[in-house]
């Protein structure tokens, strides 16, 4: 792969939040920077953010008593974070698993939830899996998500990845109302061709039909804006009490249609 500005050694380009954006404290503007984790403290902050959000919003019960969300995949992943420039506090994170590292790890994380054999056999080129994505609640209406996705888009293009894969979660704590509202629309408007579909290992329990159209969660909306498609029915994740939707992004479409939106707006 090509060398890039977000390289494996952690010499990440500092990406500035667009002017006029607000931070979490009383509307005070806060400059944000994004880059790859290059030290143990940043990784710990990312894992702590994951722990706090997944516990509070999905009711996940973690085995560890250290306040961190950790698993065996973390050691094989690169971790992309958005931080407050002044304080260094991590406010958004996601982790990236390359196809090469997936072999070392024993497979992609998503393979625990989906049968991906057919898909893997038809995907040409390098594949990157994204996962464990979360954003601090105070930053979901600002540009932290845009900054995170800008850095990701830059990495995908500069490192020569052909496809991005991963799961987007829809919480079920509302009795499945959001899932029932969104899933039929996703299947109708964003479904991939049959050759690229995957099968959930644990189907989502039957939910009542959605009577009211509900807004798409910010992270799932970000996937769709990047041009991602979904690869079939969702998988039920009992531990997180959510429906995981498998997404697939053809990076060539990102480079052609979305590069100016996600990459050119980033200040070096």
C-alpha cells in the first residue's frame, strides 16, 4: 500500500475542525484534531470512552473492573480518534482492522455475527474493517463525526483500500421502534447486489412494523452519506441489545463522489 499522512507509526496529520464549530462547554468553540493513536494513554482514553458510552446507552456489562472496553481485536487494530486540541481529551473513536491483520486475528470482528464467506470471495483488492465507533454525546451535533470520517476517508484513499466494511448499530432499548422504522427503508434504498450480501448468524427478534418515520442515528447516517450500502438483514447482538447492520463501501465511489466533501475540506 501507499504511504500516507495517517501512517502506521502514528505520525498522524492534525486535522482541524471547520471554523465556527462548537465544543461541549457552553457553546465555547473548541478546536478538534484527529489522528491515529500512537501511545498507550490515548488508547486507554479511547477504550474508556467506548466503555462509558456502550454501558450507558446499550446497557453492556463489562467483565473488567478498570472502566475500559477491551477485547482481543484491539491489539491487531489501528485506532483513529478525535481529540480536543487544548485538553487532549478523546471525544470520538473508531478502530481499523486491515485484511492482513484480520488473518492474524483469526478473522474479521464482523464474522462473529455474519457469514461473510461469499462476500470475501467476490471482493477484489484491499479491505479495511471499521468497528467500535462512538462519539461523546456532547459532540454529536458538531463536526466531530465529520472530522472522524474525513480522516477515515483520507486514510482509505491514500492507503489504497478498495472496500470498507463494518457494522452500524441500531439500539433496541425502545422496544425496536427505531429498528422497525429504519430497516425497511434501508433494505429498499441501500441494499447491495445479491453477490455482495451476508447472512446474519442471529436474526433480530421479530419487531412490530414501524408506524412512524424516525430519524437515522448520526453514525449510520454518516455511513450512508459516504455512499455505503447494507449487505442484507441485521444481526441481533444480545450483549449490546442492538441490531447490527453490515455495511459495505466501495472506496472508488467515495473517491469519485465524496472526496471533495470529506477530504478537500480538511486543513493540513
